[in-house]
C-alpha cells in the first residue's frame, strides 16, 4: 500500500513538474495522498497552491472542502472556517454545500460558540430533512442542549422535527445526562438541582440510583448534611450489595448520622460497611466509627470490642490507637473496672499531650481519690495543670477534685481557697460538659454550711457546759 502511494506520488509530482493540462488534477490527487499519509500541513499547502494557481479548476470546490477538513485535523478551526465559508458563499448549490455547513457548525462547536453552533445545526435540520447530515445535526443539537442543561428546550424543539420523536426512555436518559454533565464539570449546586429535577420527573427512572447518589454527594460537598443523608440512605435501601454507589453511601450516611448525634443508625451503618466493604481504609473507618458510636450510646461492651479491633488492625495509626486505649479506659471506668481503667488511661497519659491526656489524668486522679490516695490524686492534678498545651476545662475540673483531696486530708482552709479560685477565675465556655463554677460554688456553700453547723454545735456544747457549772456553783452556795 505504501509502495503504491509513493509510486502514485512520484507520478503526480512528475505531472505537476511537466505543467500539463491536468496539473490541477495532479495537485489535487497529490493532496489526497498526503492526507492519507496524515501529512495534513503539506496537504493544506498543496491544496492552497491549487486554489491560488487554478481559480477556475473543476476541483476548486473539492480543494476548498479538503483544505477545510485538513485544517480541522490540525485543530486550526479559524482556518477551517474560512474554507467552509468560501464554499457556502461561492458554491451555494454545489455538492459540498451540506458538508461545508456541517463543517462550519462543527467549528462553532469546537470553539465553544454553542449558540452559533446550535443555530447552524438547526438550519441544517430545516434545509435537509431526513438526510444523514440532518441526523448528525440532531445529535449535536442534543449534545449542546445537554451541555447547556436545556433539555426541555431540546424536547420542545424535536417535537416539531419530522421523524425525530424521543421515546420516554430517551427523555429519561437525556435528562439524566444533562445533570451528570454539570456534576463532571464540578458545578455541584446546579447539578444538585438538576438531579433533583430528574428524581421528581422520573421517580422510577433508569438512573434513579445514580441521581440520588450524585445529588447527595453534591449536598455533602455543600455541607447540607441532612439533605445528603436522605439520598445516601435511598441508595442503601434500594441498591444491591455490589452496587458501585452502596459502599460510599454507607460511609457517608454513617458519618453524617454520627455528626448529627444519631448514634444508633450510625452504628448500624458502620457495622454494615465493615461487613461489605472491599476497601481497607473504609473498613478501618467503619470499625473506628463503631467504637465511637457504641461509646456515645453507653454500650461499653460493644465499644470495647471495637476498640480492641482497632488496636489489632490499625497498628500504623498511632492517634487512632491512643483513642482506642482512651475508650477502653473510659468504658472500664464507667463499669467500675478501675484496674483496667488505670492500665488503659495510663497508656493515653504517656503517649500524647492532647485533651484525651488531660481527661485521662483527671480520671486517674479520680480513681486515686476514691482509693483515699489523696497525695497521688493531687500529683496527677498538678500534671494536668503543667501539661502543654493546656486545657482550661480539665485544669478547673481537676482543681475541684483537688479541693476534695484537701477535704479528705481535713485541710478545710486549702479546700475553700481552691473552690474560691475556680469561682473567681474560671469562665464557662459553651462547649463545657459541666458548669464548673456552679459545682465549685455549691461545694463551697456546703463546706461553709458544714462549718456553721459545727460552730453552732460547739457553741451549744459550751453553753451547756456553762449552765452545768452555774448549777454546781449554786448548789455549793446553798
């Protein structure tokens, strides 16, 4: 084949060099061969030579069209347009008119002049009904309408085009395609609205699962978590276990439910995610989610089981491992298993300087207090105070416990001063779990009341003693 092309090219070059009467034909055929060989620059140059030298050639319109097509192959859209426009202007009744108009419309489309392309394609449909060009033009009109999210305009248009009725499945597909196109262009707000329109128009549509998932994903990206949850849970309830959307839907739905403090459905979804996921990271997330959700539900047995899984399967994630020890410790503390609590919380206290460390030291201090080890408890409290970074809430909570330690050692003066320091200096924050100032105030009031009662009791005892002494003196005088 290549030999034949080379031989033909030599013959045409010879004919061109001889400047015979058929030179224009030889030039045109040479250009055709160059095109077959993908030498489009040389092809255009050769055709332009024909156009310049033989303006009355019978191959003139052929040369214009081939030059336009070769220019398209070179992505030289403006150059291609100039050739197509010349055919339209100079050969309005020629054989290349339809093709030139198609080329013109394609240039508009390639250069993102969609409105001009739409007008050009509609003109082709009107001028050449029931032709191959009209059919191709309709496809492009659909593509542009989908890209512009003007599906309804397209459907209204094709109703008036003979033999172009769109079936209900076709309308379903086009409507979905327009929404998906917006999604792939990262126009998530517009895509969410378009998917919403699809789900309302086609509640049992071909792409109903896809539409619900992508709409939910758009809402998730926009932090509209409640709305997103509806879509993700639709996919979970309507999809099969091997659905491409199910795993991500389980992941996001569980995370949203946990964020919304809806721990029971979160736990259920995290468990299903672990059971069905094929992605290691998602399995790890699922187990960690189970641990956190169960703990929030005070289901300490399940929380501890999940925490043990975390420690077994996530040795490379140190922060998650610390959190697992923390939840094991707090779960044990809540169940009065103080031995296990001390073991686990001590690990947390040594491995990090996070807020979990401060809380762990507080709980360890509380355990020592309950064991009447007041000095050991106080030592841990001062460690909370010296921790960097510091956490005011746990420092203040620790100081209230410090006051209790002083009371345990019968140092009421230090206890009162400690409670007063909280009342005078601590500012309650919206995130505080307890009103520490109120607790310190109540403890100080109880301590003052106790001192008052003790004082009154002493005074009464002294008065009774004085009365007895007076009575004795009277008896003696008698």
